[in-house]
C-alpha cells in the first residue's frame, strides 16, 4: 500500500488505510505499507501506532512546505520595510510545483518494493510523489 497518511499520523484518511490493512490480514494477505517517515503537513496531528501484522516502510520527506513558508515570511519582512508585500502563497506556488509533496522521496523505494509485491494499492490524494 502506498499511503502518505498512516499512523502515527491521525487524520480521517488514516482510518481507511488502517481498516484496509486489518482486512487484508484477515484474508491471509501480508500487507506492506509505504508511507512517510515524518509527515511535513502542518495540518496533521499524531496519535497511536498502526495495527500489528503489517510491515511498514517509511521514507523521507524534505521539508519543502516549511521552506516555502519561511521564504514567504522572510521576504515579506524585508519588503514591509519598503511598504510592500508579496501576494499570499507566492513561494508555495513558485517553488512547490506541482505540490509540496514533491519532496516526499517515495518513488525510489516504492519502485524497489513493488518488484516483490503481487498487488499495489495507492490510497492518498493526488500527490505528485505518489
């Protein structure tokens, strides 16, 4: 399974992924979950670990979202001295193309893992890295 949101991340999307892993276990499958090591999405919270009985592989995500937010704030601080300001989300729309999840380095590991899997299932938004 390829899913960005997986425990210990706690969002509504996690419930579907955890339930799917549990059902696969009941039917004799050994799910392998490829997910992010530390979600850089500022809107998510963390909770409990995922269910037992599945292998979880976590890959790195560079903090592109944090970088573009930092750049927006720093440049705006300088521009405010001159009485100006960047439009909202300027760096996010300029640097994080097509989205900030482009910094999730899932595809190299995903390709290697997929070669040994019978079925691949992706459950995440239409992130570019997926």
